[in-house]
C-alpha cells in the first residue's frame, strides 16, 4: 500500500489486479494454514454474504452439521480471520454471532469473487467504479472498531464522564417498540449504574438531530441512573444537531479523533 497514492489507486493495484500479492493472499493463507481450504473458503464466503448465526453459516456453506461448522469456525478464529461476538450485557450469552475479523479478508470476500473474470482481464478500474458506491457502507463496521478503540484510549486517560468496565455492540428486542434493534457501542459501569450509548456514522452527510433523538429513545429500555451519549461522525453535524450537544451528549468528528487533516 502506498500512502502517497489515492485510495482508488491502492485498491486497484493491491486487490483488483490479479498478479499482486494481496490479491492471492486469502487463497494462499487458507492453503498454507488449513487442511480443507475449500471448506473454510465456503464458510468465509457465507459470513461475507451476510450469514452470522451458526446454523445459517452451516446451511449457507452447505456443511449442514453445526458441530462440524463450529469446529471449522474455531480454527478461523484462532487465525484471526473470524471473530465471535456477543451482545454486550447479554447474560447468559445467548446471542452469539460470527463476523469477519480481518479487514482485508472482509474486503476481498465482499468485492472480489463476483468480479474475478473482469479482474483477470485487467479491468480493475472498471471493477473499482462498480464497487466504489459500496465502500462507505463497508467502512461502517471499520469505523465502529475505530470508535471503540478511541473510547478505550479515552477510558484509560480518564477522558470520559466515567470509567467503563467494558464496551461493545448491543442487539436485542426493544419491548417498547416491539422490534429488534441495535446500538453500535454500549459502554457501562455496572457498579455505579452509569452507561454511554454510541452511534457511529461513516457517511458523507452531516448527522442530523434525528440520529441523536433516536439514540436517546433507544436508551429508554435500559435502567441506569446516569446516561451519556456519544455520536461519532465522519462528516460533522448539522447546526440543529450541534445545539443538542451538552455534558451528557458529546458530538465527535472523525478529524477530531485522529487529527489527520
């Protein structure tokens, strides 16, 4: 990867060109590290295609046997390719899902397989133009991880309203709305009954006040004495959203997180 070149250049010449090292890396790694590379390839493909629960991964990869699928998944977890994720605060742990943990594998399996013919014909630029509109959505999960790392850093530095014990994604049923919902990051201090709800938005549009209102509304289902809110945005906030900023509602732009611009 060349830091002096554009994102487009790096993607085309590293992942959408057939004679590059990164283009061949997923297949080579599976062949070198695992006995049944095709089976593992099918599992990774299933996860990249949207399957996240054990039974759905087993069905979509045509293995059928969940115990056998679980064995393969444990090998992929040990290699850092897959991660098992549980809804934070879920006790006992009943809502486990599996996601691709390695960013390069996540990109490759999302965008490369369906474009193999074009890539082998040297049409990497054409492939990039077709996948470019999907990159912001792909970055959503990446941005969540970055925000989580930022929160841990601030937690160590005591730069938050409270020091949290743990943080992670939450998903489950909202009894008030009677529907399944998600919260990007939930950080909590169970002893002192404090919690922070976070929304992470990687879009080219500024975040409106409705995003803040929706997060506050979701938080009503949690019984904590003190609630705080943190909205992370790639592109900033509308003037109406900025008026909602307070000691309990913090608005953070990407530029402020890393000071890269």
